[in-house]
């Protein structure tokens, strides 16, 4: 696939060019996961991340270049306060009520690596501290880690 296709949105986030393929482009990439002669990385988890992101309009899956391996790395972004914040999706369990669900954590370093990122990785990560840490959506108690987004309690597949 050619990254210059009109259906692929190009956005600069933290100095890194990020591609946001359309739904049709993602379907094509499932069959042939190559853009501009570079393969997509982490194929074992990219499709489940895409499926999850499609459930919530505030969660986005984008692709950015990484030099090591000359691949397209998937990145998860949370649209928060008119900003695309890099996050790591993880499943947490509340130790008070046993709620279990997906959360978005900006305090994991991996999403801050990639070609073109124009700031120190730790500086970018620390900037995410401005977002409030959210409590358990079921009981309101503190969750482990640093979730700035939590999957709603009443979400049904």
C-alpha cells in the first residue's frame, strides 16, 4: 500500500509523522501488511488493538516509522483535551470491587519511541501527568497504575 493514498490521514504528533488508515485501508492491510515497502510491526497484537479502538471514538490506532527493523509501529492515541496523547492500553482489576477492564496509561515509555519524535521521551511522558488519574468506574476507588481513560462499566460487545 502507498502511504500517499488520499484515504490515509497524515498527522504530526510530537514531531513524528503518524498515519491513520481508513477502515478500508485497514482491511487491505490485514491481507498485505506493508506500506511503502515497510512491514507493519507487532502483527500478533495490532488487530486486537484495532478492534478495540474501533469501539471507542476517543481511542485511535496510528502507525509511525521506526528505524530499527524499518517497520511501521502501531501507536495507540487517546483524544483528550483536543490533544492526541500516546498511551498504552492495559487491563486492570480493581482491588476493591473486582471490576476488570481496559485502561489507557500514558506513563509507559514504549509509545514515546519512534522516528522523528522531537522531544526527550521522558519529557513527553511526564507532560501527560497533567491529565487526571481516573478511579474505578464501578466503585470509585483508586486503580493501580496511572489510567487517564477507563473502559465504561456498562460496555457490552
